[in-house]
C-alpha cells in the first residue's frame, strides 16, 4: 500500500478509536453513554426503538452508520454473518439475535478501542454466538466459503482499496451467499473532486463510490443480482443506500 493510502487508513483508525474512547469514558449519566453526535443522517436514530432498547447503551451510543443493514439482509435462523467494520458491535449483536443460537455473527474491525468496546457490549448483552476479529476489510481473516451473509454499515466507503474489499467479501461468502450493506453512494455525475467538496474522507463522503462504480466493482469481483437503492440524502448528490448482491451458487457437475 502506498504512503498516502497508509496515512489515510491511519487517519480513519484514529478517528474511530477516539469515538470508542468517547463512548467508553463519557457515559456516566443514568441513561447510559451519550451517543456520538454527527447529524440525523448517521447513527443510532436509524434503528427502530425496540432494537435500540434491547441492546447495551454503549453499543447504541457508538453507532456511526448510515443505515440498518440487519433490517435489509433478511437474516435467517442458523446463518453465519460477518459485519465488516463492526465498531461498537451494534449490528453484530442485532445479527446474533436474528440468527439465533444455531447461527453465528462475526465482527471485523481494525481498531483496538472499538474491539474492546464491542467485546464489553457482547458480554453485557449476554451474547454467546458472536466473535470479534481484528483485521482490515481488505484482508478478511476468515477462510473461503465461511459465511452466509456479509453486512456492513457505512464502512466500505472508508476503504482505501475497495476492489480488495469486494474480492475478499466474495471469497469468504459461501456459494449462494449474499451481501446486505448500507453505504454512502454518490450520483454518477459527481466526480471524485466534487464528492470531496461535500465532505471529508473520514466523514464518509469523499471516499464514496458512485452508483455505477459500486455496481461495476461488485460485478468485477463476481457478484450477480446487484441492486443499489438510495434511502436518504446525506449531502448534495450523496445518498445512504442499501446495496444487495449474490455470490453465484456452484453449478452441479455434469454427468457423463
């Protein structure tokens, strides 16, 4: 990885490490930690009240996403789920509840502070079917064909190597597996420089792909049935979107 990309990744890591520390050290009120304030387009308000109420306050407070991928991934009992960039663990814990005791939810994050917060939140929630992994979403530390579903919440736009993310996601999914991702996506008319005018990289704006770029990247990795559906605007010409795609099932071997 060349130096500017390394520096950019470190900037992202420092930003989210600081947010984890804010939640861990800042919550002494009777109602639990205060949420990280961004704006109404990001964070825990994008989850239903009954979902927020069922989780540790620290998991809800640390939510920094632009959607609710567990609501669109159509998770089923017994499935194995991987959350890319799992942060404080809100989507992992919600996934664990949906897949039940016969399923499993993995969370992957590169930030020690977020991983520590997520582990503490899992313990508070009494979740036994979860596992948090340290690593980057460009090099997922799981074997091929491991999981049924990959989710992510406003994290892929932060990657400095999105083709690697799509390739790695494809690799770890079992044949027939699927993705259900919330992410920031730009109008096709916006050039990278115009996206950067609307917000910085760590704010989930400058690094966003366009709709066409996102589709092309997933299809280049081998995904089919790609759909990208905008849900709400986060800046002029920038949208939170639900991204779905499928890893094709292996065809049956031909008989002689």
